[in-house]
């Protein structure tokens, strides 16, 4: 009797084992026939069974299946597979990693993607796309998770290095960002992407590292071209910040010589210099941009804003000026700047009567202007109109 019971138990164990391994075989067969949904269902069961959850083959299969699901989501003709996983690339990558950990030498030629290492490189694009989507929604923490796996999947990929650096930068992990940007810039064949140079130089500038900021921003191969507007602007800004004014001017003049009426370049340079409180340089470029597009709300507003900020800087310093002549000189200069700002801000109000920042500056300017006798009632009426508009937008 005991022998009979033992035989029954053995049969049950063998049957259970066979049943568990059957899911792996089912996953393989469905994968081979491109039934990704059925393959997923089978492999999801297989990773939970004692007999198969620690088998490298199970995880290699899972990686291949989820990889196919990830790419199926990119195909509008395969919508039936689109809702099967949200992070297919990450699941595939993790599965390949698990397969490699269980058996570094595993290879199954009949699978097409026969090795975990090969499979991981195919995950790069999917993980990159997932990281980008997270950045778009400002979910920087999750973006960094995807981006790091993207980089680990293919460390030589330029796009993987870039998205890892960018995501790390957004998470304020500057050491990682610097390491990856530098790897792109100072390799044997430096990247021709503009953004890594600009971003890395800006990181060094923010850290007051003048030497490295200059080294990076001047490292881009080839000549500066007008098509690289963002680079030209940032290079000029870094050079100016580092005290290399002549080189900054030469960089800007060289770019403008190729296209003196490039609105974006003029506007960009003017705006950046205004942000850096280099108001004379800002006015020079913004006025040229204004001549090209006098009704562009951005350039009109920025001209008024630049003059207003210059005024505020001088006005706030008046209490620190002890010499009476110097005080009066600074006070007169602040009035000149208010007069300069006024027409641009009034025009900005006409172009967009709902802009809160414009209205706030006008609310400040009208009472502080030393109005002439024939301007008093005019300014009073205009101030009342601005106050009414301000009430509506608040």
C-alpha cells in the first residue's frame, strides 16, 4: 500500500513538473508563431513556477516576448497588442538581465535573439522612448530609471548616453550628467549634437568652473554655423561670463555676418544678455530684432522688460549712494530707463492685454515717472485702465 501511495505521489510530482515546464514550451511555440499575447500569458505563468522561475531560458524567453510587444506598440497595424504592457522595454531589459545572472553562457539559437546581451541592446530604443515620455510629463525620477537602463543596455549608444545625462541633470545628479556629457564630447569621434556642449558648459558655469566651461563650449568640431543658433548664443554667453568679451563679440559678429537679419539669433542674444544683466548688449540685439519684427510680442515685451529691470537695479541702489551728485545722476538715469521701457510695455499691453507681468510693470512705471504737466492726466487715465485690466486677470 505504501509503495502504491509513493508511486501516486511521484506521478503527481512529475505531472506538476511537466505542467509547469509546459508553460515555457507554450511561450516558445506562441513566440515562434508570433502570437505575442498568448506568448506573454504563458511566460508570465512560467516565471512564477518553482520548476521554471530560476531557469535562465525562462527569462530569455520573457525578454524576447516583451521586446516584441514593445515594438508591436510602435506599429499602428498591431493595435491588438498595444494594451498588454506599459513598460515593455523595461520588462524585457530586466528579463534579459535576470537570464544573464542565472546563466552568463546561455544561448538559444532557435530564438533569433539567442543571448541576453544581444537582447538588451535591442531594448535601447524602447527605453529611450519611455524616458523621453516621462521627461515630457516632468516625471524626472521615473525618466532617470528608464534612462539608466537605456544606457546600461548599450553604453556605446550616443542617444543612450544623452538621455541618461539629461535625465540625471533634471534630477540634479550633476556628477552623472557631467560624466555622460563628457564621454560624448571628449571621445575619439566627438558628438556633433549641440545640446551636450551647451548643457555641460552651463553646468560648469553654474559651478563657477571657468576652465572647464570654456574647454567644453569651444570643443565642438568644425566652424560655428548659423544653423547652430543655440550654440552660438550660448558660446557667446559663456565667453562673456568668463571675461573673454572680445572673443564673445567676435563669435556673435561672425554669426551675424553670415545672416545679419536672423531674427532668432538677434532675439536670442538680446534675451540672454538681458538675463545676465548686460543691458547695453541686450538693447543692441533686441532693437535689431525689433526692427525686423516690430509686432512680435516676445521681442516687444523683452525690450520693455530689459529696460525696466535695468531701471529697478539702479533704483534699488539709490539708498547706497552717499554722494549727492552721484545720487542725482543715478536717479536721472533711472528716469531715462523708465521712459525707454514705457512705449514697449504699452505696446506689449496692446498686443496682449492679459499678460500679468506687463501690467505689473506698468502699474509701477506710471506712478514713478516724473511726469510733465501735460502728462499727468494722461498717465492717471492709463494707470486706471491698467488697474482695471489687472483686476480682470486676477
